[in-house]
C-alpha cells in the first residue's frame, strides 16, 4: 500500500490502481477497506465516477469500524449522484442503509424550551468556514441576521482559516473549532450551548463528519441544505432547505421540506466582483461552448449530447475546465472525448485563473444528471448564459433552480433531445442568445436580504 500511496502522491493514479488491484486478493481482512479507499482515490484522480462509487461502497462493506464505515458510505452516497443510472428507488434504499448505521446512537432531546421572549439560538455546523462554493450561498445567513431575534454560533470541524473565516468570526455571536473533539463530545458541546436549531452545512461532503455529530440530536430542530444538495437519509435531520421548484415532487427525502421562496441567494466574493467589472466580452468568430464543471460530472449521456451539438454546429468549439489541477484527469477526459469522436475541443485543468474562460465562452452546457450549482450562479453573475437539463430529483435540479430564480426558464430543458435542439438553436441564433443574456435577473439571484429574512422567519415558525 505504501508504494501505491507514493504513486498517488506523484500524480500517477493509473499506476497506483494497478498496484492496488494486484494487492487486493492477498490483503488481510482487516485492511481490505484501506485498499478500497485508496482505489477510490485513484478513480477520483482519473475522473472515473463509476469506479469511485464502487470503491467507496466496497470500503464501507469491508470496514469493521462503524465511524469510518459511515464515512465511506457518505462518500458512496455523494458519488452516486454522478451516475446516470441513479433513480429515486436506488437512492431511497441507499439512504436507508446509511441511516441503519446509526441504529445504536442514543439521541439527545435538544435544549429545554426557553419560552417566548428569548432570541432563538441558531447554530451552523460545517467541515470548515473557509471560502468555498457553499459559502457563496450561506455567508449572508451568518452575517446579516437580526441580532435582537437570534443568537448565531458557528461550529467548525477544522482549525483551517482564511479571510472568509475571519469575517465569520467577527460577525457571529460565538465561533468554535471542534478539531480533535470526538463526535459525541462535539454534540454535547453544541447541546450545552443551548442550541435550539442546528443547520448542518456539510451533509455527505467530507465523509459526512458533520452528520456524525448531528446524529446525536444536540438541538431541538435540525436542518440540512445549502451546503449539501440532497437528502441525508438521517432520522436526526428534521428538515431539508428547499423551495417549490427545487424539491417539487421529490419522494426521496427522509426529511420534511423547509419551503423557502427561493432556496438559494448568491453572494459573490470580492474577487468575483472585480473579475466581473474587469470582464470585457468580445464577439467570437467561432461560437464557443463551455463546460466548466468537475470532470466527474461528464457522464456518457452528457458527452453524447455534446457530440450531437458540435456535429450540428460544425464551426463551433467547446472548452472543458476541471475543478482540480490534476493532469491525470485532464488526460483521462481527452481520451474519453477522442473515443466519443469529439473534435474541436480544449481540455483545461482547474486553475485560479479560470475567470478568463468567461470572456471566451458564449454558452455554457451544464452537465447532467449532476448539474452545477455554484458554476451556474457564477456564470450568470459573469454574464454568460447556462443551458440546463432538469431532472426529477432535487440533486438534478440545482442548476435549473438557479436559472429559475434568475428568470431564465427558457434555458431549462427536460430531456436530451430538447437540450441538443436548444443548444443548436442558440448557437445559430445569436440574437436570441443575446436577448437571454440581457435578461439575466441578477437582482433576484443575489437578493440575500430577502433570502435571510425569509429563512429566519421560517426558523421561527418551526
């Protein structure tokens, strides 16, 4: 395993994977899960969603330690959303299995009812409070709340800090880093702080560590959302933060829905504002599509649609930009695109300089079935329209919800044929595309004031 780890660290996931495959049949039972965990890391570095999901499942089923078994299963649940074959029945069953891993957890009763006249104590629990995609949607909740009606505390599982962390520290009533604290003790600390409502911002990200604290039910009412895009499956979570568009007719939720007017409000950070102000769009001789999503989201169905679009618009090209700087993922996607017979493409690694892409791209082709959330909101903020294929489950509707909030329902399609047809029509009808671009309703998409007021009013109600 040590050799495989060194190969992974040297950005050689294919070589590491071959090493681990030969090692697996001979490894003792106590260490099988460790091999599967490393195999999952290899598939991640190769942008292979199917392989990663299977490896995380194998790690969960071979691990004998409940804490890490839960973490593996959280990774598995997250990875499932990359897969086109995921349906409501499969997700419900997988969530039920995850919930069963907490059958022996004794839940607390939350805090005592303090009666009327006291501010509600609202706690936010996150893997960290560094600037991130999720932070662009929850920042206002921790900085712009009514201090006469609410006490807000932030609980981080990390000691890592950046400028955004310092901003949160300055604004909330209390900030606690829970690193090196057991999940049970962390839950007890949150309970002892008099927490009425706990909002889990992590969900199944980062191995679901925040859920392992929320499972002890340290607050009277517990919610998830904003930082995670789907049901947690956990009995201890009472509500998921949604809206009538995002969570409409989705039967997969173990939680009740907390229905906001809009489930999202985007707050750009200072750099995003500077980049938007500095952006100088220019007409392109060659129509340029963009795909600025995590390469794990490049499903075969999506790439088939992209090929049909490029075939129908022979003078167009497409730019793919990953969210990581890994050369292995870049090379893996190039090989897939060539196998699909795609031409006129450029594949770029993740980079801090990705803002330059927005000056080159005319229309972004959102991935499916796992769409972009932050990618969609940021693209709209930068003045670039996004075409989306909406699914039936909340996890497949995040990007569409952003478009719906921004009054761009014309860019939401319901099947692959309509997706291809709309992309081709917009690429050949610059006038319609320009009109859609001019009609992006950023005032609604970035209306954090209404979002914060609505959110906290709903908290009082429940």
